[in-house]
C-alpha cells in the first residue's frame, strides 16, 4: 500500500501551481494538479487524495464555494491559498470548512510545514468505530446522514444547526470513545483549534438541550474530567 501523502494542488496560475508541485514532490509528497474547480472535482472522483491545496480566487470560480461544495461530501483537509489575506476573509474561509489559510506570497517551507501539520492532526483523529453508515440509531433516536435530519423517539423531527449535526455525527461515528475538545474541533469545524477556544463547549451545551432529557445531568454525551467527552449509547448503523 502506498503510504506517501497524496496532495491535489488547484490553482489557475500555472507558474505557482508548478512551483508548489515541485516543492511538495521534493519534500516527499505525491502531487497532482488542477487548473480549475471542475478539474479538481474530476480528479477527486478518479483518485484518493489526502489533502487539497485550493486557490481562493480563480477566473469565474469562488474558492470558498468550491471548498464548501467539497466539504458537503467529504472530510478531506483543505488548505486555502489567497491574495486576500484580511482577517475577515480568513475567518470566512475557515467557516466554509478550510483547515488552514495561507496568504500569497508565501514561503514554500512554511507551506510544507503547514501541510504536514494538517496531516498529523487528521491522522491523530480517532477512527470511526464501524463501517460508514447512512442512518444511525441510538436510544430510539434516528440520525440520517444524507438528509441531515435527526428524528427523536416517537418520530418528532429535531432541528439542528450544521455544526450541531456534525458534532452529533462525530459522536455517533465514534461511540464510547473519549474525544478531546481539539479532536472535536477538527471533526466538526475543520479548522486549526485556537488556544482556549470554547466554541465546542457552547455547541455541546446547545446539542445537549436538544437531545438530553436532563441537559444538566446528561446521559448520552458525558464529560470525562480532564480528558474530553464520550457518547455512551450503543449505536447501530444502517446502509439506508
């Protein structure tokens, strides 16, 4: 099995694309390149990649929307490259699902270091406990991945935000496994966790209010002191 990380570089600037490709190859990566979002999607259908380096602005295409489109169907890590290096643009890119954001011009050594950092984080995440499923059942609840719907016991639909849904999905895919705040941040927000970031805690509070009979004394999503959180129910996965 080929264990060399496989990177897809997507940029309409041929000179920059070739420079990044050569430097990554020199540092031990397998690399394919694409000059458009359409070519990126075609290559992603044909092969398995460990990371996508995506230009923020390409003629007629918005890298943020491409990132969002990719994130809707895959958890493959994405690094955005951009000339638009304002804080607002960076935050927007992270909110769209990018794992990291690097402004142009950049030091190629820094790019390689960031790529390796992203891949280390992804490889350190706990694996799913079972084969991927479309529908998960636990304690009478039903979570539909494809439709992004949560059904309570008795059939009542429970409305979740995108982040709340992804957080619950991360738990049901890894039941009875302790997940740290940083791991949950990577699984849900797809971004580099910031020091003292409490957003996951706030998402958990809101999620518990929607699925726990007593949110102040949760039975399903329990806190493991000084370690993280654990989803305690037995989870059954169905293909559809």
